[in-house]
C-alpha cells in the first residue's frame, strides 16, 4: 500500500512516498516559500502517486483539536506568510484522501517509537536541536496533545555561570531554544556549530543547558528513553557531556535501573535522519485506519 509523507519545515518541505512498513520508496524536497507557491507544488507531486493517505508533520504552532474550526491550520507561526494556513484542508480537498496531521517533532517521536530506538516502550521523548528546538512526546502508546501540543523547546532555564549571551528567542531571554539552538551557537561564538572544535567551551555550555531541560522532562514526563536529534546533535562529543550533567543535576534523587545506564537512556536518533518522514508515513496509516 502506498502512503504519502510530508515533512513541512520552515526552510524546506520533504515529500516522500512509502508504505505501511516504513519503507521510503522515493523522496524529494522543495524550498518552503509562500503557501501560494508551495502548496500547488506539493499537490502536483502527490496527485498522481496513487497514495491511499497522506501524513503531515509540520512546523508550528498548529491546531490539532479536531473539534476546532481551525483544525489542520498552521496558526501563529513566525513564518508570517503561513499564519492561519489551512494546510490539511487544502491538501485534503485537492487530493481527495485522508490526511494525518501533527507537529514535525511529534512525527519524529512517532517514527522512533514505531521503527526506531524507542519501539516497544510505553513512553519516550524525541528532541530536535537544530535551527530551533522542538520536543515530541510519546506517552501511553500515543502522541501527547493537550491544550495545543508540547512546546518544550521553550522551557525556561537557569543560566550557565559563565554565560552572558542574551539569547536569540524573541519571546524569552533564557529558554532552551534561545540559548542552545544552532543559530544561538552561531550568534554567541561567531561560527556555526560544525566549525567549532570538539574541545571548544561552547560544548560545556551547550551540555549544561540541554541537560537542564532533560532533567525537567525526566521529572515531569518520566519517559522510558530520550532521543536527541537535529543538526547540533551531530556533534557526538555532546552525548557524554549531557549524560554527566544529567547525573549531576538529578543528584541521585530518582532510583530506577534506567537511569543507572544513561548511555542507553539518552541516545542519538536511530533512523538515519529519516525518523520524521517515517513518522509521517505512520501518521498517514493511522489516519487511514481512523477513517475506516
């Protein structure tokens, strides 16, 4: 069975065809321009592919409340051309198939939970640290939704004792995204993350902030595993530093076998950076089953 997947990012849209086993059969990408330019290109790509359903993992914030008049909309996004864009309704209308919808990072969490390193676990968290910071939460066998969806990339943090950087988030002076995203690294140090040496002071500060957020998630959501992905986390030297900081910050408060092996508890993404697209395939499958 053929399924469509759309990973709708702020910079590019990744479009793919796959199947119910998570296999990606073809994949391409287009720039994210205005809806008037981008949506027709998406429709044109999928319209003759004979897909049974489409799954979308989108940048946000988005409306996931099916009882809402704006369900399926991208809502108050900083990408102003996309504010109040009815992405689900538009694609549903032109393609005539069921459309599953969630945040891009929830899609990645679902991909890992279905086919990756968190498969078989009742709860897990996927965190992407790149252009922005997003957190997808999989709990009790399903993606976490509430009033909206998790926006845990904006949790507020205590500053590193040696960090005077003002942060880049226009809403918060000391949130995780503002202090630890890729653009914040570049603005603080004048170089992109991959241009900094593995011994650079940047990584101590980065690990401090990421670990602080992880401890908050551990104490509130109690996940069975945490997956860290995104461009910044390609800096593999961060993982042992983050694990050590998590251990220090927890200070022995929680006694559980999972936290005794942080190498297996805090792990890198496992699906070759395809977890988002694979999660979108699962969203498509879930929506098809829901419609039946």
